[in-house]
């Protein structure tokens, strides 16, 4: 990817297509009503999915996707909204997204750890057949079972079985919690609010008096500034050096106190924060791209997506590493099981390091081509 | 580093200094006699060191250094030597180098694992005071002791203590074996042979009839070809991609049978072979550099040294990883100890991967500037 310098435009002979002269209110209304319609459609899909776990998971994913976008756009363009209504809607959408996301996160974490154990056993990654029926743990084909290897190999099979039990239990609990959330009056209030949003967006009176191309880019730019500031606080010069061994540097660190977060969580927190800011920036960009607001290259959405993907991988690997460490705290496990969990933890922390490296490369390219 | 193209030389106006017209016999004799003198000097230093472990270790290092060079040069330039005498001397020097090297390897492995455990505990690396008196294990300041952390942190301290015990025992045994070797008639025969070498090098009659600059570069080139062939068989395209997770890919693999080497050892073997070939190539280059034989840039010795260093690091990390895995096979260890050893194993396998990556970069640069 290289920086593109547009050729100087000959004045008035061949005018470039101007962005349409829509107001900020029209632009935001168009975007938010589309997302609210997506939200309501996903909700119907979820209801129709019934006992089909795969359809339900896909509907929940789409529901969360639109909820995050509505909340993000209300956040970035907040000065143009009726803040009383939009702030509350935002809070409720994030609550719903969180309540529905936990089940998916448990399933994805188990998949990731399953894949890593297969890779570490030198076996090809196995997709364990159809997704398990809700609440029923799958009999995963764990590596090492039936092998003629020594105790340490058996440990991989046992570590796998332990993780399977723990994460399936967590997933079942998350599923119950999601069902409870979906049956609550709080949820029905969010659904009603989304239905209202599909026909009427809570905007500030000022949003009707300004053009989208005048009012929106500045607010997206403010989101960009918050992102840049957060990225500048990251140790990117270390992360850009391959094999810096930084992500695992506290893998065996003593916790300063019982209530303090572990050292790795403290180290990861600023990256998670940048992940949230990249997302906000992406959603802000989607509104601009729809309006073809001239101040921003539409091409920016691709590196923003790549940055998001690197930071999603960072978060997923960090949580998988924590799950392996927590499993190792199970009382009375065999040493071989603990050994395999140690290897798994270190492996996922190296994935964390690899994701930081990948983010650094994407960010560097964005600095060349970006706004 | 960039390729240097010498400017075309004006004919006969300012002749470049020709390499001196020494014979191949003179060149080899000069190099080998110097190394034999080094060998004898180190031997005297070793005798004078007495109970001083540090002086003795340094003398043993110099002894092995000259033994390896004599053996390597006799190997590369074998067609110019009296093969009956030189082959036997080579075998005996490699035996001696191996017998003396084991103790140092145990000490270095313990240092490496100690450093890694400190890094993983988030503590600054600690040099554990003076080197322990031979056979007496040092009370290393292991991380985690006295910390308020949970069981997994205590595991780091216990893993450290376990490794300390095991490697100190191995080191003590290696020390006894080295002392036995140094008292053997076999050793006295090597020392005698080195004394003879210092005054008379076992060369083929043909070596006296050819110029060094005509006979030596071709043999060094043959060593280079063997090296290039071995490097071409390495998975360098994978190793050149940072965070390829290849070195740990078999960290929990089942051993196909009780007698088969573990999967990681099989994966490492071709790299160890390249390490040996780079060394031979380096020693061959030292002879050429001394004679300023025109066919080779003296500048080649620097990237060869860097290649050697990367592959030394590869071997050291691979052996440290194996030591952690072996310690995890100790019966009746606590799960937290095994967990820490798993993390340590994975950490050292990532060092293996980092060393391969580093070697790939050095090799790429050599392909640009090299012969």
C-alpha cells in the first residue's frame, strides 16, 4: 500500500462529483435507521431460530453487530444527538451486546484452545463436527488419546478435556444468562427503543441546520485524535520488533495482592482500550463513507478493519491464555496436565505478541496512507 | 550492509597488492601451528587454574576453541593433508572438545533458564553472585519466593529450584567426566599430538607444490557448497515469517516409539547440522583471511560470525527447552511446578524460533554480499 497523491485538479473545467448536500440529520438518520432495521430483523431471526444453536448464534452475532454500531455512532456524533435519549439508548445497547456476547466468546475461546492444542500436538487442526447442542459438551477428539507417548503427551489430552469441561460449563451459564436477559423487561425496553429508532432518530435541533460534509468529518476527526493519542501511549517500538518476548514477560509474575489484576491483564488493558477506539473510528467512518464526505478517503475503512482484526486477535488470545492459566489453578490436577496448560498459556501469550506486531504494521501503513 | 562493487582497476598503472605467493603448505602450517600453540597455552592455563572454577572454565573454553579450529581446518583442507595422521588427530580433538564442553554447557543452560525464569516472573535478571564452587549448588535467588502471589507463582520458584538441582548435578558429573578425560592416556596422546603439530603439520606432499591462493579457495568453496545445500534444505521461507509458531508446533506431540527422538529434536537436527557447517566455513575463511586470498572478501567473516551466533542461540535454546521438558518428567512434582516448566519450555522454543528468524535474516544478507 502506498500513499496516493491526487493530481492537481484543473479549476472549473471538469468538476469532481460533489458529495450530495444532505444535512447531518439526514446522514445520521439514514445510517441509524438502517442499523435499527438490521437490529429488528436479527431479533426476529433469533426468535425463529428456536433450538437451532447455529442459527441462534448467527442471529445473536448480527444483533450485537447492529447494537455496537448504533451505540458507537451515537457516541462519536453525540453533539449532534438529543443526548438525553441517545446516552440512555447507548448504555442499554451495550448492556445487551455484552449479555449476548458472552456465550459466543466462551465458544470461540474453546475453539481457539482446541486448535492450539492440536497444533502443539503436531496433529492437523480438527473441526469437531457439528456445534454441540446447547448445554451438552462435545466429545472432542483430543490429541494424545491412544498415543504411545509418555506422560507429558497424555497431559495434552487431559488439559483438553479439562478446558472442554470448564468452558462448556461457562458457555452453558452464559447461555442461561442470555436467555434471562432476553426475557427481561429491560430487554423489551431496548427492543421498543430500537423500533422507535427505526422510524425516529433522537437528534439535536442543530443537526438539521448543518450539512453532513461540514459537521460530520470534524467529529470523526476527534475520534481519530482520541485513537491516535491512545496508540501513541502503546509500547509500539517494542511490539514492532519481532520476538520481543514482551507479552509473556509476566507469565509467572507474582500478583501484588489478592484483589489486584494479574500483571498480564494490566499489560493488555491499553491495547484493549485502543481496540474499542478503533471500533468507534470504524463506525464513524462508515457514516462518512455512506455520504462520501470528501475529507476522508473511503480507502481508510480497509486498514481500520485490519487494525480491528489484529486487536480482536489480541483480545481473544489474551483471554484464551487467561483461561489456560485459570484451568491450571484447578485443585488436584496431574502435573502433566498442568505442564500442558503452561505450554498452552505461553503459546497464547505469543499469539498476543504476534497480534501486537501485526497491529504495529497496520498502524504504520495507516500513518503513510491515512488521514 | 550493501554489496560493494570494486571500481574497474586501471591496468598496470597502480597494481593492487597481490596476495603473497606462499604455498598452501606454508599457509596451513602457519594457521595450524598458531592454533596448536594456543592449545598448549590453554592447557598450561588449565593446569595453573587449580581450584579456581572461573579460570579453569576460561582455560577450557580456549582449549576447545583451538581444538575445534584445528579439527575444522584439517577437515576442510583434508586433500592437502596427510590424511592418515590428520583424520586421527581430528577425531581425538573432537573427543576432547566434547569431553570438556559438557560442563560448560550445563552451566550455560542453567544460566539461560535462570534468566528466563526471572524474565517470566517480571523481575530484573539477577546474576547469582560468584560462580558456585565446583560441585556445590548455589542458593539461587529464585523468583516467587516470599511473594504474596498464588500457587502458580510459587511454581516458578519450585521449578527454578528443581532445575538448579538437576543441572548442578549434571554439571558436577560432567566436571568429573572432564577430570577423568584429562587424566586419561587418551588425553595425553592428544596433548602430545598437539605438541608435535606446533612444530610439524601432517601435510600431503602436494601441498608444498601449489600456491595457497590457487589451492585453498577451491576447498573453502566446496565447504561453502555443502553449507548452501544444507541451508537450502531448511524451511527458511517459514522461518522468515515472524511468529510462525513452528518451533513449538510439536511441543506436546506424541513420541512415535520409546526409542525414537522426540519430534522437536527431529525438527532441530537440520539446523544443528547447518551450525556445524557454518563453523567449518568460518574456520576455512580464517585461513583465507590470513593469506588475503583474493577470491573471498574478508568482509564475509562478519556475517559468518553472526550466522554462527544465531545458530548457537538456536542450539542453546533447544537444549534449555529440552531440559525444562525433562525436569517436568520428574515424578511427584507439584502441578504448579509442572505449569511453570511448561511455560519455560514454550518460552525457550520461541527462542528457538526467534534464532531461526535471525539466521534467515543473516543468510539473506550474505546472499546479497557473500561469495
